[in-house]
C-alpha cells in the first residue's frame, strides 16, 4: 500500500500537534534525566563526603565514599531536585537530611544533630542536585 506524501505530511503534523508542538521551542518539555546525590560519614573520625548530580545512585555513593575516605558509610541518598545536608558537632554527633529546599535540609540536619546530643553543631556539607 502506497501513501501519498500529502497524507503522510498531514499525519505527521497531527502527531506533532498532539505531542505538544514541533515548532521553535513551543510546547516542548524536554526530558531531563534523573540525578542522584549521596552523603557518607565516618562516625569515628568525623570525616564526611558528598556527591551530587550523578547519573546513578551507585556513582553518587561511590564518589561520596571516595571523598570521605576509609571506613565511611553512606548515610543519605537523595534524588532529582533534592538537596542534602550534613551537620556535625564537636563531640562527633551527626545529623543529615534531604529536602527540596537547601535551607530546609540544613535546618533538619541541624535539628537531628542537636537531638543526638551534639555540642555546637554546624553544617559541614550541603548541596543540591542539578535536576
């Protein structure tokens, strides 16, 4: 069966219109791949590592562990459009949290650190995934 080019063009135009366009930036919602973040800590030394905006959770975890050093464990994983924060105190109490807003992640991490009897907790790591 042979389809004329005119019918083919009408079908393609209809298909594009139904998908949100096809013209110069009108109606397109480009797919943004997910990103992943991770925080790792060593509770004995106070070391920490953070990785954000990686293409897979395992890559984010591996990079956070690499930054942290020996004997570290991943304590937080977070996904697209999320922020992570790590608070640490003088007596090595930790708090960690994630949220869509960086300020909220930091506030929650500080509260967690304080609730674990942390003395003079402060944010030591904080960042957001790009997407």
